[in-house]
């Protein structure tokens, strides 16, 4: 029998620049009850070299390099498969755990809930804090929810402020490993980037309780979204498409579906859409976004206005740049 209570599971790919900081945030609180399991999706950078400087010094840090890049869904599942702990804390390899967080989690998991969800501190690229973020309304304290009760699920959705409340932010999630394995691998969701969300919601809908921890336990590194590599439209579509699949699976009851769609609108606020439109150059990409935005209840009229305003933003910026250059040149003489 393993005496590991908590496995910190870190799927990674080409984050050699940041993973050292992630591990540094953990090692001061390491003990015989803790292990770190790193599942590397065949990184081509120096990730392996960096990690091995830590495994050489800490026997409870274990590193596995997979034969090929599997994508985040598969790499999460494979990394959990390699863990030994009673609970698994999913952690991105560019985020950091705040001081004292591991001891807090070790205390909380004695409550024997299936899932634990903590909040985060949003940081810049250098992990300099910018703001604390709460997944639920500010008036919600530490609480326990049972999604098998429709009223409990509805109340949770109505106080959810972003998709982070629905497990979109991996690093805020701790899951009981036995509960994780009580559900299948949900292969139909593999490749959506949210297969873990499906699995966690399945656990919760069957009565696995969720404990919400209001305190932020994670420092989240922003300005480093690898999903932006294919363009901002494709980045938005990850959320819009993935969570539509999840809605069709879990939120079939009318009131819950309505409340769920409102969470998406709180995640991607309407007043940011003109700015988004200005960055989406392809008409077909914008049309794809509009199709899904309509599903989530965004006004068709405002979507049309957003496209018009978006097309005006770039010329306005160019005019301002030219004006500033002219003024700057005049000031030199």
C-alpha cells in the first residue's frame, strides 16, 4: 500500500523555460505524503534536462517522457495513471503553488470529497501577481456542492463567474483518484481539450461531492497561452465547441442549460467582442464564432455590430499612429 496522500500531476510539453519555477514552488513543502509525477508529451526543448536536475535530488519527483505528443487530454489521463496518491492535484507546468497551499490541501482532503476546486491569482509572464480571481460569486465562502441534486447544480451554475468553475482551469483541480477511475476515459471527448471536464462532471453528477476552496492556492502565469498558436479564433472555439459538447451531455434540463450558457457569457463578456472581431481577419473564422456565440445566447444584432466595430478599430488605430508620428516629428523642430 502506498502512503502517498497527494500526487501533484504535471502534464507538460515544451515548457522547459517555466517548469523549474513550478517545481521550486513545490519542493519546500515536499514530504513522504507527497509525490510529483511529470508526464512529458515528447517535448523537443530542454524540459527533460531541467526536470532531471530535480529528480536527481528528490526521489519523490518522478519523470516520464512519452513516445509522442498526445495532446492535453491524453497526457492528463496518462499522468494520473502513473500516480500513486489517494488524490491527484492537476498542475500546469507553467503555474506555481502558493506557499502553504499543499498543507491546506492535505488538510482538506481528509473531508473525503471527490473533487476540490481552489481559486487562483492571475500573474504576468514573470509570475508577478496582478489580481485574485474567484470562480464563484464573491459572497460564496468555502462550500460543498452535490451536483446529483438539480437544485444544488442550478445554484452552483448561477453563482459561477467563469468557466473555471466548470474545471476549465486545470491547476485549480484536486480529484480523488478512485473517483477518477470510477468513470471511463470518455474517449469521445479526447481531442476537445476538455475530456477531464467531462470526467469530473460525470463524477459530480453521480453524487461525488465538490468542495469549493475560496482561498487562491495557485499563481497562474498569463501571457503564455500555447493554445493561441493557431490564432485567436481557434482559441475561442476550443471553449465554445468543447463546452457545447459538455452541455449536450450534462445540462439537458432546461433551467440548468440556461444557467450554463450564462456562465459562458460571463467568461467571454459581450463588450470584448468588437475587440475580438478586430483580431479575426478571416470572414469564415468569424462566421464560425458567430454560430457558436448564438448557441450561447449572444444577441445576433450585437454580433453584427461587433463585426462592424471590429472592422473600424484597426483603421482608427492606424490613423492615431500616423497622427502621433506627425506630432512627434513636429516637436523635433
